[in-house]
C-alpha cells in the first residue's frame, strides 16, 4: 500500500543535504584522507598510506600542547562563567527597556573585526601599555609588569573574545526563571548560597551547559589569540595546526592533528555532559 | 507566651510615592484563621510580604510569637508562605519540593522522610511523590505548595490568594478543606484574598483593608452584619444605601429625612444628633416585598417601588427596584418552592424592612 509520506521523494531535503555534504562532509573526508598520506619533499602530498602522522602525535612535545590547549580552554570557560553569570543575572533582572540596551552592549564588540580587537589588547597589555601606565600613574605599582606574551594574556584575550557566548545562553535561561521561586527558597530557610546552588543554578543548567560548550570548543582551537598575545611557550594546538599547514607545509600531519583535536574535544564534551554537566548540580 | 501569634504596631510601608500600608495595627490570635480582605492595591499583599520578610516596614514594629522581626530575613522567620502562583521548584519532584525546607534546616534524613510522607498524606498526595510539578493539575500543585509550607510546622502559615487560580467548583471545595485542615493542625493561618465569599467562609476573623488602611476587624458575622464604613458594606456583598440627614433622635432609634423618599427609621449611632449627614445600608436579602401597603408601627420602613427587573436564579428571585428618587436597589427573595408571591418587571410594589435591620453609617 502506498502512503502519502513514503511514496514521494522528499525533494525539499535536497538543498540543505547537498550543501551540508559539499561544505562539511566532503572537506572532512578530504582532511581525513590526507591525514593518512605523507609529506612530499617540497611540501606536497604523497599518496602512500601511512599511520606515521598519528604515531608522531604521541610525541611528548605535541601531547603537552594538546594538554595545554584543553587546560587553557577549560580555564577560559570557568572564568567566563564566573564573570558571565552575575552579568547575565543582572541583565535578566533588569527592567525590560534596559535589557535591550544591555544586550546590545554585549553584542557591540562583534561589530569590529576580532583581529583588530586582539591587536587592541596588545596595546593595553604591553609593558608601556595602557594598563601599566594607568596603574603606575595611580601609584598602585612602581615597576611596570610584563603581561603581554604570557599565558595570562592569552586567557584574558580568550575570556574577552568568548564572554558573550557565555552570557547570552545564561541570560536566556535566567530570564525564564520565575523570581517567586527564588523567594520560595528563601522563605524555606535557604540562605543566599543555598538559594544559588539549590535553585538558581539547577534551573539555569541548560544555559550553563550551552554557554560552556560555546566557550570551550572554540577556545581549544583558538589560534589568533595565543598567536598575538601568547609568548613562544604559550603555543596552543590551533597554532601548531596552522604552522603545519602554512609554515612547515606538512599537510598530512596538520590533518592528523586536526582529527585528533576533534576527537579530543568530542571526548571532553562527552565527559562534561556526563559528569560535570549533571552531577555538580543534581 | 502571649496569646497573640502576630502583632503589627503602626506599620507603614511606602513603594516610591505611594503608601502601600498606612499605620496598620493588627493582632492575630494563636490558632485562628485570619483573612486580610481588600481590593487590589489595598495593601494586603504588601502586609503579607512584610510578615514573610521579603520587605521591611519603613516605620512600625512587627512581632511574631512575641519576637521582634526587625532585620530578620525570611529564611530565619518562623513563618512559611504559600505563593499565589505556588512557586513550586520545577526541577524537583513533589517529594523533594516538600522536603526542601527540612533539608535547609538540616533535619535528619530519617525524620525528613517521615514528616514528608505524613504531610503528603494530610493533603492526599501520597500517590504522586515522584511526579514533577508540571505533571500535576492546578489543584494538586496547590496542595503541594501547602504541604511544602506545612511540613516545617511554622508558627504562622501565610497564604497569598491560595485559591485564586482554581476554578469555581474546586475553589469552593478547597475553602471547606482548607478551613478543616487549619482546625485539625491548629496553626495560625493568615490568608490574603480579594474574594469576600472566600474570606467569610474560611475565616475566624477578618480584616478589611483599602488604600493601605485598616477599615474593620471582626468575625465574618460582625463585619457582614455591622459594616463599619460604606466601603466595607459594599465590598462585603452588595448593599443598598440611602443618604440623608438626621431629623431627630429617639432613644435607640433615629429618624432620617431622605430627599425624594421621606422619613426612614434606623438604629442610632453614638454621637448622632439632629442635622448630621448619615447613610443607611441594608442587605438585599433582608428586604421584603408585598403587593400592597400595610399599616405598621413607626419602626417599620415601607417604600413604594417599581420592579425594574425580575431575575429567576433557582433558589431565589433577584429583583432590581427603582426607588421614588430613581435610585436602584436590589432585593433577594427566596422562592420557597414557588410559594412566594412572584413580581414582574413594571409592577408596583412595597418594599419593607424593620428599622433594626438597617445599618447606619456616619458620612
């Protein structure tokens, strides 16, 4: 028997499926294929299948860079949450007319190129930059301290860049929170800390998860920020991959790194959703 | 220990430029069902929030169980609030919602389990412990909110329009149930409502508020039969009124001249003297109708009226009467199984009442 649904071919699915295949699946397959090739003498790709690229990733030097990237991204996520939560809460509780203005202020930085904004941070963080000048003229410090080209500078840059991705989902979750539920917890003997951990945080959980993923995932692969603000020792995995493709011209090894990064992020996200995402505020 | 559960002394609270609560003094006795009745904006909800501790009075004192509540936050007050929208925790089951207060007070888990089970039994929700609030009906959510507050054995239970969100039939059931529950557990209930019927049915005593001021406190019967002001008379059920001037005082009674009507007799008030403006009010169910004039003594009032509308509503007839001065009154006459004389729109009739049935109010 012919039913109306199964009998006809769903033509409408073709355009999105085609574009997804062309721009997502196909490049991924290409990268995956290249990761099993080897580098030619002058930087080309030689199609002799090998696992050598994957094996060389397990060099302690590269593993260290992987580990650093995951760790820096995790730290960025935590700092974004610490700054982003009060901000999102404030906006969610602000009068309607103010909400629009405050949200606009969060989004405005996106109107300027990310690279330009990162250069701006270099001017702020330099030894003779804005921050040191202000602190010294205020008499808080008497020697300029070195901030640019350190891990701290990279974290500052990453937090600055990805904070809106934490604030917006948190705002969406907190805005839906009924204020009388908070009063109910207060009435039922919960102090400020318990009100936060037992009621506000669990109810904001979808926002916390979304915000954390939106900050963590791009932070792991970030390369502009560590490239400009980080020192020679602050290399992150994004820089390494970029280097393999553009400097060393070892595309097969760059492809292998990309794939391992993808798997590492997937595993980290899975771990977060399974444990951190649910257990810490059950 | 005092016999008063809650004392408010000259409490004033402003919200910006408006006075929400204006020099309010109240005593609520231990174990009574007390209602705060008033229209929206009367300050009844603010009063409740002052008692719960979400707001602090600008001036005046609040004592609960004899203890000053000055600067005591909600989490350290011996009261619990049942919210108007219930404010259940959507991420917790019924059982965990009810256990919340006890967990916050660090009660032993074994005791929590016993008390939660007992309280859920009390509100007849034992079968729904594992449900989430979103899986419950409005009436069930209301009972969870009640259980979540009662399980803590508060000295005073505060209820903010507890039945407001329920449909009419369920509301009437819950009125009786809530009152029975309160009598069984003996906790002081303070209930905010704008529904006079609800307040009259459930309360031991009630306070009528308007514009942040206390107008009258008393038992439902006192407030209903002897309203202190014209506002109370109107707010507690529909009242008929007429304004006039005192002609003379005769012991317990006064005669009042009303323009376009004549002279009416009413009980006296302290301080009444000839010439004072006065308003008499009388309840629609106290009026009697008859077809012809009946000679009577001086303590009976009788007015010739025209029936403007006759509405059949089952147990009684509701008549709209046009008075000689063109004012409209309402009368409610029991049908008594069809034995009562029926009037029709356009007919002329006599409306009568005993002088003692009217309530005089100073204007």
